[in-house]
C-alpha cells in the first residue's frame, strides 16, 4: 500500500470509530433548527452534512484543516525558487489533515506524473466536439469518457467488498487528479490554438506542468498557477460543486461520475462561471466606454447601469461569506508582488472600491464584498490568457482536489445515500396553521 493511502486509512479508521461513538451517544441530539425561510431559501446555513477537508467561516473565510490561506503560503512546501505553495501539498493536507514534508509533496508530484497518461480515445472524443463547445462542456465530456477506466466501477461490478470502497475511490481520485491538467490543457489548445498541443514536461510539478502545457511562457505564470490551483481547491461541502459531487457520490457513483456532476454545477454563472463573467463584464464595460483605463466615475455609472438592467455584478456577493474573500485578497497580494502597471488589475482594484457601497445601498445584498472570482481573470489576462470562456476549467481542475479528497472520506466513513426530505407549500401552510404563532 502506498504511503498516502496507508496514512489515509489509518486516520479514517480512527475517525470512523470516533464517529460511531458520537452517533451511539449523541445521535438523537439536535444540531440546529430549520426555518421556513431556509426551506424556501436554498437551504442556507442548514447543517446537514460532514465535510472533512475544509470549513468556511463567514467572517474569516476558508480554512483548510484549520489553516487559513495566509498560513498555507508559509507552511506548504514550494517548488525550488518559488514562493507559492504547491497544490500537491494542499491535497495531502486535505486528505490526511497533516502538513506534508517536502519529500511527501515530491512523492505526490511523482505519483501524479506516473498516473497522468490519458487514454487516446478521450482526446478523440474531444476532437469529435465542435471547438465552439463551451470548455466546461468539453471538460465534463472528457471526464465522462474517462469513467470507462474507473477502478471503483470495475471492482464494484466484480463484487467488491464494501470495506474496500475507500481503496478503489482513492485510486480513482489519484488517477483523475493526475490526468486533469493534461485534459484541460488539451481543451485549451484545441479550442483557441487550432489543436497546436504542447507535450507535458515531466520534470515539472503538477501546476508548473499545467502552465507549461497551456503554453503561457512567462515564468511567473507557473507561480500563479500554483497559487490559483491551491486557493480554489475547496470551500467546505455546501457549495454547489462540492455538494453535487457529494450527492452523486452518495449513490456509489464513482469519482468520475461524481466529479462530472460537480463540474456541471461549477459551470453555472452564480457559481464558478462567475470567473468568466467578471472579465466578460469588464471587457464589455471597457468597450462601451472606449477606454482600457476607465475612471472611478465611469465604473460607478456602469455598475449602476448593470444593476438597472436587472443583472448581478459578477464576482461580488456570497452565500456564506460576510467579508472580502481571503482568496480575493491572496490574489491581490500576488498582483502586488508580481505585477507592475496593469490596466486590467488596476480596474479590478477600482471596482473593489466602488461596488461594495453601491451594493450595500440596495439594502438587500447580504454580502457586498468581492469573492474569489472578482480577481482571478485579471491575473490571467495580464499573462496573456484572455480566452475567458476557459477560466472555469481552471477553477474545476483545482476544485477536483477538495471534492475528491472529500469523496475518499465519504467512502471511508461509509456515509449513506443522501436523501433529504422535501415538502409541498400545502404541507408548509398546514404545518404553520397547526403551530402557535
Ligand atoms: N449583484 C447584484 N445583486 C446581488 C448580488 C450582486 N453581486 N449579490 C446578491 N445580490 C442580490 C440577490 O440577487 C438577491 O436579490 P433578490 O432578493 O432580488 O433575488 C439579494 O441580493 C439577496 O441575495 P444574497 O442573500 O445577498 O445572496 P445569495 O446567497 O442569494 O446569493 C450569490 C449568493 C453568490 C449567488 C450572489 O451574491 C450573486 O449572484 N453574486 C454574483 C455572482 C457571483 O459572483 N457568483 C460567484 C460566487 C462564488 C463562487 O461560487 O465562485
């Protein structure tokens, strides 16, 4: 058994025993009360699932196994000569709850390199699609094509014992994570560069090799990819892509089927697609104003016209966060360290000054602050990646680490089929009528 797998099952066995005990002693105790607004309102705040890799605090933002993003930058191993954390280290941390050593991170890089071969029929499947197909649709199709190679699906069909589900899920997770950069880079190059593909460089780390295969040659772009793939990896379990992965996984669908479901959720404009919408909106504003350097007054007028047209300001607001997203701040910090004089970055910073008070003044927006998507596109544009319809694929490659680490935990803890109860409005009315007001 490999060392990460061994470490994972040791931790999972210990936590599994603890959970059994918690359920035996406290199973009937109440965690929370549910309100009628929550029943109608997208289940906001209802505590109804466990998710080990990360937890989200409305004020402080995301913590991966208790560590804030600022701490990860200090604690996780980096590539030689780089300051940004290696995403492989975050995956290790999310899976087993320990900050890995340099050697352990190197081991993950090596594993993912060894497992990165993508069957040629997957590329042929992609080539059968029109290049105009949205890159997120292409990603889901490629993941579904790879499902044919699922170790979980094969072993399940052969009659696998349920005590081995976690093992097969771990194998699928490692293989899928290893292959995703290759698949995503293939989609990028076929969609925007007439299929002029760049072979992998196996001397590089996971994110560095991804940057290389995308074909963006600026050396800082590798650093950006390392940071980008780290900070987008997980946002606890209730967000739509994580929850969709979890829900589908709860039927014992394998990692490929489950992750593809999560990616379909990420492709929605209220979720991950917001990262493309932000830059699309900024480009539209610049075109409408006829300048690449809009003034604060011009931005303010454009924000108001967007709201009057009944549209949201993409990249602002959040279902849980109530402060500026630390992932936005981490990208701002990256821009401060690496980028001088970029009109697109300056515009993003000006939007950050202007949008929150306007949203606040509407009196209905729960969180007027920027989320992760408000900044990411500007960094990509700066390094020459202005094909914004690809941006959500980058988010998806990163998000795979969190949702698949969580899927390993679901299998190891034998979490059951997810099946919440729905009610009709007639039931709500009857229930309310029977309650003292
Ligand atoms: N611009 C304009 N109006 C906004 C807004 C924004 N950025 N954010 C919220 N509102 C509005 C909502 O549309 C809602 O209006 P109605 O009551 O008229 O329907 C009202 O404010 C209350 O919504 P909320 O409680 O503040 O926010 P929700 O939890 O319902 O939704 C989110 C959260 C992210 C969908 C919402 O803020 C939004 O649409 N933001 C823009 C899209 C975006 O950036 N999404 C990415 C989120 C991060 C990610 O998943 O990647």
